[in-house]
C-alpha cells in the first residue's frame, strides 16, 4: 500500500513547535479530512497549542508502508509523533 505523508508543525503557546506526520492512503485527496486527523491528535495530546490551520500540514511524499496498512485501513490515518507531542 502507498501512503501519503503530510509533514505537520504547530506552534505551542510556550513557543515550542509540535512536529508530527499524518500518514493517510495515497488515494485520499480531501485536505479538510487530513487536517481533521491532525486536530484529533492535537486534542488528545494538548490543549496548549495555537490555532491549527491548513497551512500547518504540507504533503511531502508517497511511500510504501506495509506495516501500517491495518491501522490506516481501520482508522483512516496514522500519526507519527516526532517532536514535542507530549
């Protein structure tokens, strides 16, 4: 399966940047849905972020990702936490 990777940064109120990737099926083209996935992880992790908007997530690549197929196929997305997500 090919997945699309959306590199995402959100500035926290303490000045640190939250950095995570949103991985979705490569066939998903609706950016509003992808941004909602980003909001989901932010709501779970912190209420201390500044506004999250479309400009925070950028499509970066397509890659093969077999180990995440089950998770993405059931939930629709996977979040790869990278920096300051706690």
